[in-house]
C-alpha cells in the first residue's frame, strides 16, 4: 500500500497587519492628530459663552485618552533605539495638551 504524499507547504505569508504594528508611525500620527485637535479647539473656545462646554465635553476626554495613548507608546517604545527621544516627545505632548487646555 503506497504512502500518501506529504502535503506541500505554502510559502510563508507576510503578516497582513504589520503596518498597524508600527509604534513609531502610531506615535507620529498621534502627535499630528493632537496638534490638529489643539488647533481646532483653540478656535472653538474663542466663544466665551461656550468655552467651558468645549473644554468639559470635548477637550477633557480627548486629553485623557491622548495621555493614555502617549503613556502606552512610551512603554512600548522603551527598549527601541531612540527611546529617550520618544519618551521626551510623548512627555512634551502630554504637557502641551494639558497646558493649552488650562490656558485656553
């Protein structure tokens, strides 16, 4: 009785989600989004009657989420080349977001 042929193995496929696992890219996209949000919110809080509502309903939750994202990025990129730069950039963006919110 003949033995069945061994199944042929397919060539190794590349990870389809690899582009979503680039933490440096995610950091720079987060910085761009944060700067865009700050720019937009500075225009929104120019109305003195609605400024507090913009801060409470939009800016405060965004800053909380952005802070969590920057802390996660800092942890994820802690052992990569250029880690001090990434930590400084994340800390700077956290400080800038909260400072601008309180100053506006």
